[in-house]
């Protein structure tokens, strides 16, 4: 049973990319509601605006038109500082290419959002507790034996698990995953999805996952499809999409 | 916290940044070495100028000088403001002259000199005289010591004996009165003279093969030797001359003074120039120069109204020279700071490359909640860190070179085969250096400041990167 009020709500989103005279209208009045504790898959062809939607939901970018609300409060027009704080405290990001910082080891990469959240003094006084949290998460994602390793010394699956630990370290309300398995083999991909599902079920973490991989969406609560910059109106869109893809 | 961590990691992992550190280091080291050597020269020169000059001098504008110096000095002593502030005073006469003497091979040579008439005891009290005498530092005097006196008399008698014998007078008729006895030749001992060290000696290398290439002074005018001085009398400007005997040398280590100054007794010079009691200057030594100098100068100017006298402190007197050194130092500093500015452009270029290389990481940082200011601070902090590290190494290198500048100079001279530092020209046996804390601090701050300023632009570019565009950067 879903809650009546959505946790995240996108209303009539429009986004156009301009490069010189070229205009690419990516989102054309998109509406989406994400409820607390939901695990949503967003499907769509390449260039359909899946990543753009994720960036807008996570306040990394601003829509040209429309609004994004978090718990009923509009967040797309907030000043930069508040948007930074939202990205740090409320949203967690996972990227296809992991995006771990090569200069930092696994623990340091995981601690990065905490470092951003704390000033030097606050960090110094709470470092034990913060580090404990990061080590717990790394243990949970199965990286407790790779704490001091740099990203270049980790496999793709390990890097993605480190990225998940990093995304969770600040206890976000919403996890935005941009093709988290796109760069992994199927076994590792399945492992990551299982991990996300586990987090969703055990911790009530809300997850919005963009993916191409139809094999992975079965485990999610809801599948939405992006077509021509809008969410497919048909409630059985995922099934239709699945059938269409299967028939190809 | 992440800013510090990333600054530190970038410093450790970006070897390109080493180029920035090295350029800042070399700039700072160069500035420190040049400043310390210039400051060493300047301090040494200042010390010597200071040592040579009295605190305050009252001078006439011409060679004719002014009358009644003792009356003037008494008036100064009696003045309620000046009296308690004055420690010692002496009158001197300075005039140009020609000095003639003989080389060891007998050849006569003449050279222009600055002739100074002084009362040795009084002049010693005002400072800058007796401490520079080579032979009689403790007892400055123009009197000939007994051994020189005997040597002079013996030389003179030998000379007289060498003169051609005089024909004996023809015998007179017995009715005439006996002829008077031939006149006794009285040997008059001339006054003593103190010669500038470089007038009486030349500097020669001890040996070409000597590792230090040290030079020593070889004296060709020794105590007891005679010299002749030609100068002009007072008002009539008639040429006058006198013979003097060398009694001492004056060695201030200022080549300008040591190669020009000769000192003779003041009363004799006044007599020679038929000037009565006139002198050209009164030298005043103060009890507390720092506090009283300016007021004393003002008071002295008011004490002798209507008289054409110039009252100056030693700094005012040497003002153009001291100002020239300061200006030279200032200009050199500006030019040398351009070296660090060049290093700054290096930082700008390398930082721009690093920002481009780190674009995606910047996007990630922003996605994780880092603010524009936070990203900017990473790169400003990186610039600051590069500046601090470069300046620290530069300071160590600069101080090491400054402390061992003579060894460095010797090494470079050996390599190039020529004298990098001509000791004859500068008259210093060693290159003087003076490391001032204030200079070290300002050079370091300047270098670090330049490193930070030149990292502003790349830092700003990083801060203003759009997070989505940064994440998609390839």
C-alpha cells in the first residue's frame, strides 16, 4: 500500500539542451511520483532523457519548466547552498562509471560525503563514529578486505559496491542510480541489484534506478518508461516495453 | 576536511605540480641569496660609513673654512639644550692636495689626495679614527717614535755627508778680521703623517696556486719614509708645500677613503696654509644619536644664525649613497619578483591542465554536495600548498647558499676560471651576507601570495563548472 503523499514528485518537467543552433528537447512535460520506500526502474531508449531526469530529481540541474518537490516542498528553485546540502544529505548518487576519486582509497572515497558535510573541527571530534559507519557499510557491501585499496586496484564490481557505500554513508532518503550495472558483467550486475533490493527492503531506502537492462527490472517495485520526454501513460508500460524489446 | 585531503593528495600524486614547486623554490632561493648579499654589502658599507663619520658635522662651504672653532665649540658646550647631549667635539680641516713620494726604484710619483688636519686625541674621541690606525690604535699621534726619529736623523746626516765638499775659503790677510765660523746645518724633523692604507701599499696575490687566491698588502711607503705634500694657502691660494714623515696607516676597509685620505696635525696645516685658527669642519659626537640627532641639527642651525655653515647628520651627508643602495635594492627586488611571477604563470598553466583533467571528479564532488566555494577552495588550497612547499624549500636552499656563498663563489670561479667576486674591486675579503628575518618573511609571503593569486583563475573555473556537464566530460 503506497502512501498518499509522494516523497519525490516531478511535475510537468521540461528540459532542452542547446548547442549553438541545435536544440534537443529531452523532457517534454514529464510527471512522476516516487513514494517513500519504493524501488523504481526507469526504462527508455538511449537519449530518451533518463539520466537528465535523474539529474533533475537530484538537483544537479534545473528544469526549464515544471517543478520538483521533495516531501511536498519545491526543491528545484532553491538557492545553491540548499541544493548542495540536499545532494549531500538527502540524495545519494550511483553512476555507471562508479566515479570514485582515484587519489583516495576505498575508505576515503566512502567517507567523502561525510567529509563534505563536516567542517574540520566537527570532523575531528566525530571522526571515530563517522569512520565506524563507513567501515560498517563497506563490510555490508563486502569490501572490508579492500579498505586501503585505490580504485585502480579494484574490480568493476568492487568499485560499484564502494560507490554504493559512498552513496549511503550520509543515510540519504533517496538513492538515484544511473545505470549502476551498465559497466558490469551479468553476475556482478545481479549482485549489485540484489544489494540495492536488500537496502530497499531492510532500510526502507527509496531508489530510482535508470537502466537498459530488462533482466534487472523484475526485482523492482515499479517500472516506468520514458517515451518522447514523457512517462508512458499506460500503467502496463513496462510490460509493453518488455514485450516490444523481446520481439526485436 | 575533504579540501585538505584532496589538496594533499593532489600534491603527492600530481608530478606536474613539482614543476610549480621547483619554479617557486628557485625564485625564492634567488631572491633570498640576492637580498642577503645586497643587504650584506649595504650593511657593511653602512657600518663603515658610520664608523668613519661623526654623528653630526658642522662644515663650511669652501676650503677657506670658518674662524674661531674653539669659540664655537665652547658655545655649543654652554648651550643648555646641546651641552648635555654632546659627548665630544673636534675641529678639522679638509683640503685637496698633491702627495709626492718615491717608489722603491727611486722614481718620483705624485697623486691627488684629500688632506685632513686633525688633533689626533680629539679626533679619536669623536670616533672613526684611532680604531682604523694600523700601528698605533691605542695611542693615536703624529709624533715620531724614537726609533723613527733616530732613523730619520741618521738618513739625513748620511745625505748631508754625501753632498759635495765645499771649497775652503781663501785665507785673508792677517790684518783683517777672522772670518765667521761656517753656519751649523740644523736638521729639522718634519711633522708626522698618517697615510691611507691603499696610498702606501698595493694588494698582491700571495700565489696564483694558492687555493684561496688570497691577497696581501705590500707596503712601499714604510714608517720613517718621507713624503711631500703640495696644497694651497688660505685666502691667496698660493701653492705651499711641506715634507712629512710617515708614522702610521689608516685602514678603514673603504677603498674610497683608504686610497685618498692623509692625516696631518691640524695646527701645522693651519700654519702651512696661513689660516690662523680657521677650520673647515667641527665633528660632533652625541651621547644618544638615535634620539637626539634631528633636534641637535636644528638647534645647531639656530645657534649660528647668519653664518654660512652646513649642519648635517652622517646619514644626511651620505644620503645620496644610502638612497642609491636602497633604490638599487628595491628595483632588483621588483625584477627578481618577476621570476616568481613567471613561476606564477607556470602555476596558472599547470593548474588549468589539472582542472581540465579533474573535470569529472569535480562533477562527482558537486554531485556529493560540495559547494562551488568548496571546490574553489580545493584549488586555492592546492596553490597555497604549492606556494608553501616551494617557498619552504626555496628558503632552505637560499639560506644554505647565502651561508656558504664564499664556497659557492670559489666553486664557480674554479669552474669558470675567472673571479666571480673581484676582491680588489670591492675590498672585501669575503662576500658579505646578511639574512634578515623580515626579508625572509616578506619573500615567502610574496611567493606564496603569487602562487595563490595565479591559482584563482583555474580555481574559479573549477568552481563554476556545471555538475552535469562535468560528469559527462570526456
